[in-house]
């Protein structure tokens, strides 16, 4: 089986955004979702497009132009979807993140994990 190209942390955020947005995944909505995920870190729209191009080059996402809309002055949106190869890379990346989290919890203890989870949920609210 051919190995899958690994994902960087920012690419993980972009793929997660596309997956969560489903059919509403285009540059501005992806930027908004990634910005939510990365809070309080600021994310530029240009960084989103660079990552989308990179993910498309890897075959992890595909894009197409929507129909033009009056709201956009007759311009189309470039929409994105995660392809099977991208889903597989994302699953492998998520599994790695879970193993890292488990290792940190073993070293720092379950109290640390509970505290971290509580702080994370408060920050996300």
C-alpha cells in the first residue's frame, strides 16, 4: 500500500473545517472555521488559500466553481470537499493526536487532562 503524505498541523485545521462545513466549504467560511479552531491565534485568509492549494496538490481535497450569485456581484465561489485520500490522512493524523494526548496524560496525570479539557471547553464557549 502506498504511504499517505502526512498532514501538518495547519492542514489538519483546514481539513477539519472543510469536513465540518460540508457543502458550505469555500474560502471565507473555511477561514472563519479555522479561526475558531485556532483561537486566540490570528489566521490570515492568504494562509488558508495556500493550504488549500497544497491540499489540492496532494489530492486530499478537490474544488469547483459554484454558480455565480447576485450577492457576489455575479461571481462564483470556489468550493472545496475532502476526498477519500484526505479523509484517510485526516484519520491517521487524528489517531496520532490521540496517542500523543494519551502519552501526555500518562506523564502528567488524569487531573491534568481533566483540567485541560475544562479550560478548553470554557475557551470554546
